[in-house]
C-alpha cells in the first residue's frame, strides 16, 4: 500500500511539472511511473465492478387480527436468520434487507401489505401465516414474480394448485397432522369425537383429514361443526358440538375466535370433556387470553415441531438470546427461520431476483452437501450443491413446494404454557 501511494505521488508531481512547462525528460519519467503504477490502482471508481444488488425480503405475519398473539414470535425467527446472515457478510457482500409487513390473517390487509413491500423492492416473502390469507394473495405474488415461502400454511389445498415455482412452505400439509391427531386420540383410548372448526381452508382441511384418519382407525366422528371466521357469537355452534355426547372434542381454532368458542363451552360444562387442540392456538396463552384460569389444564394438542439435532440446538440457543422472555423457541419460529434461509441460500447460488430465488428453492433443501445455518450460504456462494438441514428438520421440498419430512409435537396445557410431551418424526 505504501509503494502504491509513493508511485501515485510521483506521478502527480510529474504531471504538475508538465503543466508548468517541464522538459521531455520529465515526460519520460511520467510514462515510466504510469507503467509501474497503472491508473486502475489509482482510480477504483472508474474500474471497480458495480456493487451487487442486495437481497430484499419481507416478513408478512399477522401483527393484527386473529393470530396477532402469534405473529411477532414467528416473525422473530425470520429476523434472527437475517441477523445471522448479515453478521456473516450478507449475500453478494451486501446486507440482506428485511421489510416487516402485517398480513392480519386477512386477505385484504395482506394484499395491501404485499403490494407495499413489492413497491419497496421485495423479491421474497416469508409468509403469510394463515392458509386462507396466502391463497388470497398468491396470484398477485406470482404475477409480480415474487417468491412466497410460508412457515405455517398447512392447508392441503396448496399441494393441488399451480404455484409456478414461486411458492413453497416449510410447514407440512395437514394431511399429516390429521394422522397424528387421530393416532393420539386412539392412543388415549378415545372411540368417539366431535369436531368444532374454523370454516376456512385451514380448518376444513384439518377437520376432514382428522375425521378420515380417525374413522380409518376404527373411531366414530359424531359431528363436525364449522364456525364462520368473522363470527362474534358462537353459542349455537358450541351447543351443537356438545349434543352428540362424544368422549372427546377436537377444537381446530385460532386464539381470538377460539376464546369465543371456549368461553361458552365452559359455561355449558363442555370443558369437563377432554379437548384436543391443534397448532392454531399453541403458545397463544389461552388461559389468560380467554380468562379461563386452569379450566384448560391437561388438554392436549398437536403442532408442527422441530426434529432433534444440531440445527435445532443451534437455533434454540440463538432464539433464546433474542426472545423477550428467553424462550428457546415458539410455534412456527423454526419454520420461519428456515423459510428465510432457503431463500437466502438460493439467492447466494442463483441471484437475488424472484425468478432466480424460485429456481433454487428445491435444490437448496435436498440432494447435496448437508449443512446448517449460514454455513450453507457460504457453500452455495462457492458453487457447492447444498442440502440445507433446517431448524425444523430436514424439510426436503418436493416439486410442489411441500416438505416431505416433518416433525410433530404432542403438547399439553399448563396455565398459559404448552409443554411438549413427545415428538413424532415423519421421514422423507
């Protein structure tokens, strides 16, 4: 560096001498110095390669509406991934930009937010959280060639529709959760159930999957009652689900409207019957949210979880360091982390535009050198074919964008907490 500065100084002095009427001898000295110190070393602004475009991502989680109690905890998983990526040097030497938007678990709210983040340059979206919301905005994202990777869309409907490669999810289809929930009921000796569920793509898909699996195992479904997602009064639906005298009730609910179901159930004495819940209310603090005290204690539920291993341990240690209460995880937070990591790995290998990210999502999840976290990004940037092992597990996306490997947690209720009793793995 000192030699370059010296040569530059000599060249400048020589040019000054020429400007002042120096001799031919001085001109020769300038040419010698220019040869030894090419202009490219002195004028990087005119010769350096242009800076690469940054990877711009957005988080579309419910910060308002029926899942507002879960949105921030899920979004924190994505923010943690971006923080780690940027600490390791970003993508193409540029920090990843993360824009936070509100999906509201509402199609109209989410569409406004999606258009806003697209206007700000987002090429990939972590979200939306609710299946129905993602279905409402998916065509807009595809038309804009923006990738969506959801950490929590579980409706079986996504498997059947053409996403043109611009959609994937890191949470498994509820066809699997229906099997897990039915198996749990049979394991607990339940022979008859009634189901009360949201009347949306998530609720209907999971209710039908659970009923089919339970009946296939020899159980009897007394009734399935659906409630409108925008309802404010649920007494008649609760009365209907209690009429059959089933040994257990399956509740496929979201937190706010779920309280509207559980409060009249308490008043009608139906909480004396065992209830089985699903992922929509895990970690929502229902006891306090619904004002039910210990009435829900001992009830069980199912939810996508995370497979044991190095990746899970590393994620939980890092998440505990950024979560407000020091919790090592949260419902769908590992899947949110994985959604961002998969997009970033593909961007490192293929480029930061939506079509470039879309082109490598499946490849990033399987088939190459196994790696975890930001180590995968460095490998991908060097041209290595990687197989990302996620915080939630192996993932292994298929061509429909569905994970073919998954882990489910069987959890219970203790006050506002939902400790995990055991986990069930499904291999690819």
